[in-house]
């Protein structure tokens, strides 16, 4: 293989690494945003559940207090019955007691309805709380990784860039620049082998003349279709195994 092609292949490998690092670095803020959105979604769910449970607790306390108060009222009214002088007053008081008891039965039903939702709401709040904690833990853990990674991206890229400059120095003038242009335009693949009389970059057929020229390995040739730099790759002898 031509020395210049070997250098191009080395260069392509280094540049691909840089490209991969840059791509990874570009994705980091997106990942952080996704994690943050997930956390906020879970947090909102939890806060709603928490609010619901707090309201239920308040309703329960209120209802229990009302029932207690009304029971006291009944007890006081019953005690008062003893001291009542006239029948009319007596029956009026009895009626009031009955009325209070009836309202309280209604309150007790309401309390039961609250209690029926209580456990489930409490459980949901705890569940959502655990989910928020889980996402938050994951978020924090990932952020530690990400921050460490972000710190090393630029350093790693700088090291590779230095290596790239070193390798590129060994190329003929103009070829390095041309190579970089192809690399950018052809999605990070600028030098490819011609195999089975085809360009392995664009899979177009290579003319027999060009294929012959490639086999001479005396100068740089490009694919007429995709402009990638082509080199001849001798067919690997098939192992029949028989
Ligand atoms: Zn091609």
C-alpha cells in the first residue's frame, strides 16, 4: 500500500475518534435536559399526591373533631333532660338530640368515605415519593459522571488534535486539506478500499481502468462518484476449510 494512503488511514482513525468525542459531548446537554424533565415530571406527580393526602388528613381531622363535638353536645343535652320541667321542653330537647345524632351519622359516613380513600392516597404519596427519590438519585449520580466526562472531553480532543497534526505533517501538501473536506462532506469516511471492483464508500462500480490504476499503487485516486480517496485492497483468499 502507498505510504500516503497509510497515513490517510491513520489520519481517518484519529479524526473519527475526535468526531465521536464531539458527538458524545454534543449529546450531554440533551441527556441532562431529559433527566431534568423526567425529574420534574415525577416531582410534580409527587407534589400533587402529597397535596391530596394533606387535604385528606385535614378533612379527616376536621370530621373527627366535628363528630366529637356533636357527641359532647348530645351528652350535655342528655344531662340537661333531667332538669327540664315541662313536657313540651322535654320533647323539644329529645327531638334536638335525635336531630344531632342523625347529622352525626351522616358525618360518620363522610368520615368512612375519607378513611376509604386514606390508605390508598397515603400509599400513592409514598410510591411517588420513592419514584422522585429514585430519579433524583439517578440524576445526581449521572451528573457526577457527566461532569467528570465533560472535564475530560476537551482534554482528550486536544490530545487527538495534536496527534492528528503530527500525522498530517507527513502528508503531501494539499492532500491533507482535501482529505479533511471529504471527511466533513462524506460523514467521516474519506479514504476507503476498492473491493470487488466497487468503491466501499458509495458502493458504485469502479471502471476496470481505474481498478487497474489503483492496483499500481503509484498515485492517489478518488472515486468518480463520491470523491472519496480509493485504494486497492487485495482480495482475502477464501478459506474453504476443506
Ligand atoms: Zn465512491
